[in-house]
C-alpha cells in the first residue's frame, strides 16, 4: 500500500492545550458557509482584510461546552490550488497558522462537486469534520444523502446541518466536543490517491524534495501541487533546492505537464466511491424548482425583461423609501445639528465655528445622509444574492458585457454604482481576473450615482424648464454610452482586447436567510460609517480649509485661486470661475457643487438660486456644466476605495485622469455643439 | 493526441442532450479551473440551455455551470445517444 501520510501525527493533544480552540471554516462558494458562520458567531464577529490582500477576512468567537471557540471563515474556494488569491489564503492559513480543527461545509444538493475541496482538506495534517449542509434544498431537488454512510466512507465525522436552524448547530458542536474529548482518535481519514499511472512520478518528486522543504509543507502534498501545476508551490520548492536538484524536478514536471488531469480525475474517482452508497435519488427525473425558474430567469429575452423589472423595482424602492429618508436625515438631523453646534460655538473663534459647522457637520453629514440609500441597495442586493438570482443576472448580461471585454460578472458591481460608486468599486472583488477587475473599477465612476443625479435634478429645471425630465434622461443615457465606448477603447489599448473566461456556477435557488442579509447590511453600513469618520472627514476638512484660507471668504480663498487657475480650461466648456470652483468642490462630495454655487451667489434660498443661475448663464453653459458634473473626477470617497481595491496609485491616477479627460472633452464638445445650434 | 471522429465542441450540443467530456483545449490555468469544477475526461454532462449564441448552461456533477461561448468551443465532448431524440 502506498502510504502518503503518517496519520499518527494528526492528533493534536487537546487535553494539554487548555480550553480555547481555533477552528477554520472551509467550503466552496454557495455552500451556505457564511450562514453557518453567522449562526455561530452572530454579532460577535470582526470583518477585516487578510494581510496584504483585498479579500475579506471574517473571524468571530463563541462559547460551547465551557470553551472559547475562535472561528475563522476561510474564503470560499473550489480547491486549494493557487488559481486565485482566495485559494492561496485558505491553504496558507491551514498549513501555517495550523488551526486545531477544520470544519468543511459541503452541500447535500451537489455533494459530488462540493466533496472536491474535502478531498484536498482530508489529506492535510489537521483534523477534519464535515458539515453536511443544505439537506433541505437537496430534498427539494429530489436528492437524499445518508450522513452515516458517508461518514463511514470518509472516515471523519459527517454532521447533517440546516444552517438556518439553531438546533443543527448545537448538534455540530456536540460532535465537535465528543471528538475533542477523545482527542480525535476516531478519525481514520480515507485519503484519495493519485491515478495509478502517476503514482511513480509522484513518489519520485516527493523523494527529491522531502529533505529540503520547510516543515509546515508535507512533501507529498507539495509534490501533488507541483504536478497540478501550482506556480506558488513551484516557486517555493525552487528556492529550497539547489539549481541541479531543481533541474531534475523541473524536467520531470515538464514531462508530465498534463498530470493535473490525472490528479483531478483521481479525486473525482475517490469522490465517486465515497458517495456511491450514500446518495439516493428517490424521485429521479423530476423537473426541479431551479430548472423551472431558470427557464424564465436565464432566457435571453424573457430573462432580460425580468432583470429590467427587478432593477426597476430596486430603483423604485431606493427612491420611494431612500430619498425621503435622506431628505429627512438632512433636514431633521444634520441641519439642526449644524445650527445647534453653531449656537454653542457662538462665542468661539469664527474659524472654529466654520471648522465644526461647515467642515465637519456639513461635509461628513452630507455623506452620511446617503446611508439610507446605501442600506436599501445592500439589503436588496444581499437578498437577491442569497436567493441565487445574482448569478442569473450576470448570465443574461454576459453578451452585452462582452463588447467591453468584460463578462457578466462585471454587470452587478456596475449597477450598484447607481446607488453609490463606493460599493460599485468594492463589488468588483467578485471578478477573478485582474484585468477585468481593473477595467470594471475604471468604468464604475462613469455610472451616475444618486448624488450626481441630485445635482442634475436640481439644475436641469433651471435651464430647461419643462424639458428637464427629458434632458435628465438623455444625460443618463449619454453617460452610459460614454461608459460603453470607454470600455471598448480601454479594453483595446490597456488590455489588448484580452478576453477573460466566463465560467460561473449557477447556484440552486433557495429561501434567503434574513439573519445573514441583516448582518451583511450591518457590516457594510458600519464600514461606510467608519470611512465617513476617518477618510471622508479628513478630505472634507482639507476642502473646507482651502475654501476659507487665507482670508476667510470663498471669493478670495485658495480654492477660488485654484478655480481661477483652471478658468482657461473652464472657458472651453463655457464655465466662468464660479462654475469652475463649484465643479472643484464636487470632488469632496458630488452634491457640493450646488452648495458652493449657493455660497458664491450668496443666495441660500434654492428657488432664488435656480432663477439667478438661469439669468446668469446661457443654456449652452448650463448643458455643458451638467455634462461635466456627471463625468467629472470621482468623489474623494470613491478615489479612496479605488486605491484600496486596486492597491495601486498608478491605477488610481489613471482613473482620475481618465475621468478628467472624458469630462472636459465631452463638455467642451457639447458646449461647442450647443452654441452651433444656437442654444 | 488522437481524437475520436464523433468528438465535437460543447458549444454545438443542443439543449436537453447528454455528452461525455473528452478533452479541454485551453491553457493550463483555465483547464485547471474547469477540472476542479468537474470537467474531467469521462465526466457526463447535460446541456440545459443553448440558444446557438451567447453563453450557455450545462449540468455537470449535479451543478449548473454557465460558460461563455468561447469556453464552450474549447471543451471537446462526445455526444451520447438520447432516448428522446434520434
């Protein structure tokens, strides 16, 4: 018998370890892993990033059987080969941080595929428990899984759970405690073997590298990964070997460069043996709920109509509920707070009053009023994701997105941009390929967000009267057209028309978990508020300082000087220095431009301002200002997340320059054209 | 590599038909992703949706996978006789 592994080293000594243990939760995407994580940790969780990566790291603690349990939610991955940052994170954590235990979440509804990750985890030197989730969904699909039979085959505990029910979590914890009590001595994992025709070469590589590898990497595991073509492990091994040794290994690898097929096949053969007796299909051949729904949801025409209806509903909800709430926050909370602070500071120096009332409350407050809209967007999108619809939306949009060298997965982050560009940029995380992710981020600021729509909605009636609605609609279509054209061109020049592969799982539809969605919304909102309290606060202070220094009034401030500096460029677009300054202040928050115009024309009453503007500027100037406002450089908050998500100042600058060129270019063109036709 | 005569790209399999995966004609990166998802030689799949243009959906190992047309063109399959069709 080939022994890849000595299992006597598997058993950590829990009795000498004290009471606290660390558990890593592993699983493929769409297995309900996050729901299980939320069930255990509730609000007692912390969301951050894995060191040096833009991948979300979630950890939490809870108590069970008088033990503190520290739970780490590993990123959802299909395997442990270095195809994506998530996979590298998951396996490095298991191998280097050595949790006391790994719980693998698998779905009873697609057991075969979900056991693929288990076939890799079970071969690692860490005890494993399998949580058999989605038993209820499987039943709906006509699949029954016998957990005891599966447990006997795998040689590790298999616990059926329904991640939405608390009692099944208790069940899992009881099994866990039982195994800790007997030090995992009942574990007798059945390890998959490589296909017979590759056993020899695996042994050969293993013996060549085993004396040089760092202790945390099992030699057989590293050898398997190298045969799978894992570039990270190849690099690691290369650094551990002498050049001659590496030559030998490299030539063997080259000779067997198709061995990843043998390894994957070997694992699926093993899975086939594991599930043969455990899975029953009493109602084989029935048409499942998912198949029925997908007939409509993924249809090339009906699917698009359905998507349009869903998005229409999202817009309607956002504006019917979100916009009044935003107004209320503004008029009932932020404005009175400013007034109250102004009263308290009436004896304080003028600069302090301005700093707190205009700089902090005015600036950060304006951004915070977008919270209701952001919450509604996140809640609806979270629910749609949980139901399983999001993947269908990406699927029906795939054709259209191809024009821009993107695929369906880029559609949803971009759509989020209508609410706010910040979540749009963050949402680009779901796209695996780096060029496609960068392109999606670069295009996201071209989506007119609610703040810019508010500016347009306020100014359009000033210049176009009754035609304002039509003009607004036209402007939105215009900026979307610019987005598509930019996408096509950027894809050609930056990424040489490279196309990314569209391979996506369509998960089974299931009832959404409200608790999970609520937690998601809570965490996202919290991180938005945190950003408002730090970065946006800083930015708003800088803009405020520029607008009052050195003299104390806007007309003679540094900001006005900057405005005058850019006045020649403003002239191309028909803008005078006041409109130019208004545009510059929109960098801090898009709706600022109206507030700035209010200050510059010293008329705080809104109706007064629209009349003044209509009297001061020609329609051509008005139109040009609307265009440049829609396309101008992203607001400070968006710039901050662009930097965070791309991890590069280069791309952040490219994005700013892109928007600058696009906005000034198109607005100048529009102005010239409008003059030509005599507007 | 010798490919049997009846082999064809997955993109040409009509909806409702069954087939066996024969080979993946990609670079190693995409091939590795697909094999992980279950597209190993010999694996059985069913075409769920294929309108002749745009992306398509197959079921493989109880999982629905959406594939771009380009990806489907590079997956070689062998059609299996279907009871309902000739």
